[in-house]
C-alpha cells in the first residue's frame, strides 16, 4: 500500500511540475557565422533583445568564427540538446542543404537568417528571414552611376565568395553597368576583401601602389568600404572619389556624415533579428509561415542620412 501511495504521490508531483511549466516556454539555439562583425553584432543584439521581450523564451548563442566545420558541430549540439528551434546565420551558404537535412531529420524547426541558403526548395518547418540581395547591389550601383553621370572607372570590393550575398551583390553591380544609362562605366579591378575593414584597407593600398586609376569604389559591404576610405585618406586620394557600401552600419553613417562615404544601403539588421525569432517561435508552435520572409533594403545618401542614424 505504501508503494502505491508513493507512486501516486510521484504522479501528482510530476503533474504539478508540468502544470507549473509555461506552455509557451521555448529554447532557441542560434549559431552566428562570426561575432566580431559590426552588422552581425546588430543582428545578434536584435535577436537577443527581442527574445528577452518574449515570455519564457531563452536563446543560446554560439560563435562559428567563420569556420563551417565548427558551425555544423554547433548545430549538432543544438540537436542533441533538443532545442525547440535553431537559427543559423551560415558561414558558407553552399553547405545549407547538409544543415537543412540534418535538422529536418531531427524534427526541429530551422530558420536561416540574413544569408540566403543554397537549397533549391526549403522543406516544411524551414524558413529564411533576410533581405533580397538583388535589391542591395542594384540600389547601390544605380546611385553610384547617377553620381558618376554614367561614365568612368570603378573598382569592386567583394565579400567572401563562399557567401551568396557577395556573389549576388557583385552581379547586381555588373547588371546595372550593362544598362544603357550606365554603359559608360567600366570595372577596372574586382577582388575579394572578405567583408573585412582591414582587408579592404590592404586591398586598396595594393591597388593604389599598382597605379590603378578609378573614380569610384563599390564595396559589397560597409566594413570594406571603410577600410578603403582609410587607405584613400592616407594616400590623399579620397577627394573626388565616390565610395559606396552596403549595410548602413553606425560607423558607415558616421563616415557619411563626415563626407567620406557617399552611398550605402540600409539593411535592417534589428528587423531581421526580430523576424528570425518570431519565425522560429511560430514554427516551434506548429504554425505555418512563408518559406521566404523578406525585409526591404533602402538606399541611404547624405540627403536622407538623418532618417537612418539611429536605426542600426
């Protein structure tokens, strides 16, 4: 009789414990391609603050340090922990089919954020939250073309070529200069600086040392553009040179306010972060969401700079 009473008591305790747990409680595992990137820091903080504003939602961040092997290991650890959803800001977009297959097999919702996965079709419980990269380089280069009056030479700084955004933004630039209004513009140099300010500075110094002649620098992101500005200032070559980036980071907007950066494109990092958390929670609750969730890019120039100074 004592054993039956003890067992019944255990059932009551377990039932009370289960009742005490909030039905909406959720744990989200998030792996970022890198922590030491200005834009991705805003993205990460956007996810962190939005998750904190939700009831009974916890997040665990991991830094892949731009190592795809490390990132896959982090995803595997999240699966082993049986988190309620996984968010991935992927290091190498070409590896996403492997990540998708792995997470889908575990039955865990998956959200790719900021960097478009290479999967031809995203299966159920998998979604993307970010911006349409066709718009980013297009907005950027159209404005550069306007400022150049449709003619002159440009150099293009590309991001890490394992990243779909770098490839697409570069293609956008090439597509714009193929149009009648911009056909007088020629790309004289095109090289990767891997999204880095330091590598952007070094690449620009190499081009200047080699005597490359150009009227504008078109960079796949603001960090490389800021590196280019540093090198151009040191060489006293910034005056008369148009420098353009993408992301509208705080440092970039400060450079624009100072007259150094002429063009950037606002990518809503905080908005992408909020969207990733909301999408992950909806999937975790069994709700249906669109597979592709786009947050628009917006052109930023000195004329409308004040509208963006507090947004990233």
